[in-house]
C-alpha cells in the first residue's frame, strides 16, 4: 500500500515524493519504461561446474571433471540485462569480437530484448570472457581472456555512434572497467554530446539525460560532470590515495572524505558500495543516506554491483528521490546475492522480495530470543518506536541515524488502537500490517515489532536494548521511557528532528490536495 496517500492507486502516485519501498513500486517503475543507454565493457561470464575425485600427477592441483557449462552476460552487459529485467528500454554500446563468445553474448542480449545496434563487432577483437570453475559449491579458479589492445577502427566506429546512441535517452550509464573500450575517442565523443564541465549541455541541466558513471577509476570521467558515480571501497581508497579502515570506522572515513571524493570525480553525488556494510550516499553536506546489506550465504553469487547500479539508475530515471532509489537498489542487490552465478533481478522478483516483509513483525518473546542470539555475538541492540504512519524523508534519515548507534535496529510500532489514542479517530492512515511491511523493507531496519501500551517502557524492560533512540525536539528527561532505560544502565539517544517534514504536515498537505512541498 502506498504510505503517502490512503486511497491512491500506484499509478496515481508522484514518485518524486516516494520515500518507502512498497511491493507495487518496481512495477510502477517498470511502467515508466525509461530509455537507458549502457556503454562500456561488455563481457561473457562462464560458469563451469564439476566433481573432484583425484589430483593431477604433474602438480599438486585437483582435477575437475566438468559436467556442466553455463554462460551469462557480464560486466556492462550484465548491467544492461538487469535494466531490461526491471523494465527499462535498454540499448548497449561496446566492442566485441566475431569469435564464438561474441556471438553468444550478442544472442543473449537480443533474447533479452536489448537493442544491440551500437554493439560493434570486429574480427581482430577478443571478446572478454571470465570463466569460473567450481566444485561442491566453491569457486576454485577464474580464467580471464581479453584483448591486449582494442582495434583503433573499432574505437572510431564506437565513437562515431555515440551521438545517435545517446539521443532521446532518459539515462546514460557508463561502465568502464579499464579494458580500453572507453578510451579517448569514445570518451571525447561522450563529452561532446553530454557536456558536463566541457562543451555541450551543463551537468544536471535541461536537455541532458541522467549520467551515471560506474568505473574502476572515475577520475578520467570528472570532466563529464556525472550526476552520480558508484565506486566500491577499494576504488574510493585509490581516489583518496589512502587505505580505508575496516569495521564501523570505514563508514566514518568514507563520510569524512565526501568533499575529496566529490572533487576527484566531478560528480554531483557519490555512492560508495561497501559489500557487507551496504552503501553510503555522499553529497556536498557529507553522508546523506546509508543502506545496509542483508547477510547472504551464497558463495558463487556474482554481479551484485551490476544489479545495484542498474536498479539505482532505473529508480532515479523513473523519478524516485535518490535516497529512496538507493534503498530500492540495495533490495535488488540483496535479491541476486542469494542466487548462484551471474544473475539478474527482475521486476517480479523485486516485488516478491518487498512483499515478503509484510508479515515480518515479531512478538515480544520471539524478538527477545533473537536479541539474545545477537548479544551472544557481541552485538549492540538499538530500539526506537513510533507510529511511522506516513513514512517520509525525516523518518528514513532518523532511522538511518539510529541504526548507526549499534549493530541491530529494532523498530517498535504503535498498534492501530494506540495510534488512534495518540493522534485521533482519523489515524492511522495505514494499518499496522502496512506500516510494518514498509518499515521492515528499509535496509537499516533489522526487526519490527508492535506494542499496544501507552509507552514503550514495558517493551524496553523486556528487551533491555543497549540504546533507546528517539527522534524529536525532546530531552531524555521529557521521555516516559527514560527511567526504564536507566534501570539497567542503558543509554537514551536523541536524534535529529525535521519539523517541516512531520507526518502531520504531510497528512494535512494530502488532505488539502496540495502537491510536493518546496525544498528549503
């Protein structure tokens, strides 16, 4: 259910104001069918599996008897496949060989409905392949094969196609993994068409599509003035010329480096992907948003980063705010890390994943059992509570801040009767099942529960969280829950309050038939 309007159908929703992840949202974005160009390093991923029963005589190496061979588009081609699976109209531009791998890659892209007219084939080009050999669910070896040099006439042909390829696109996604396909002729052509700090339309200006750069080294693309770049932790460290710390300090180090990363990349925003630690969105003011990855046990998953940048591009091109797009992209990546091989996340899979959060609210006793397991691993529990009736950006920022106070975030929701007692007979706008589903889908939230008591004090005494967090213009002395927290030596944390984005303000705006509030 749409948390922003009680009776609105998904097709009536203004996506620019959408902050929460509802199960209808992927379908709504797919219906937008944004036209996206993916340009860069396409490749073919191979997945060979077999059994091991002996060692070879020449060296201490296992002999793998291959019993199955599979292949899937990889690199920029996997990004294109994910975009197509999520509903975008996708064209791909790059360079492949006329070899068997190139033929197979082209065929798979065409079968997915992707426009390959800008995919250049050249007899002197070697199609990049990455073949993984596994046994017993464990990858043992990866064999990479790629061209030592890209034919100059192939580069010239790709560069000549750029203007037509970019025309009338909602977004252009540059995937540069350093193979040489996006060398100077192609980069110069993109700069001439897309502008940025060079000739052509200004970055972020009218007439220019969304420009996203996913590159091992974003610095050569700084002149393009991207709207967004997506380095991983290692790539961010290279940009900064330093080694990032491990653990929670890594996020703080990345956030502190926001000005340097924005300057080095020339981008309006930077999303640093941190594997198991999720992602961090950086803007001129520092860390603007964060997501958390959900643990996965699949050892052979590959390409989650491609899925992430594809879903993020689709979301922003489709009209979602950047923070909400980041949450949706994290959810899509969480889907594929549970699948073996190089895989994609489809609209249906993403909707089912979000729908699964609808029944995730735990009772107090089951929640306590889960908390005991976390404490056994030395993890700190953070608890917060509220109605969370109409979720808005103030809520999501506050919950993200709360999550950073510990290792596990529990959100306790007021029951429907409790909300009516607090807010009046016309509330809640959304029932508790809908509210729980929306809150649970946020990557920063680990558990959701429901309480019906006048305050959260009984639940606090039951769970004994290390930190009790509350958002608003309070002091700890003003909270009825503070004595319960202090009884066992817990800590009360007061987080930011965004007055202009209060739920009451949003509800009144909806009832008055007003549009989005002007940014301040």
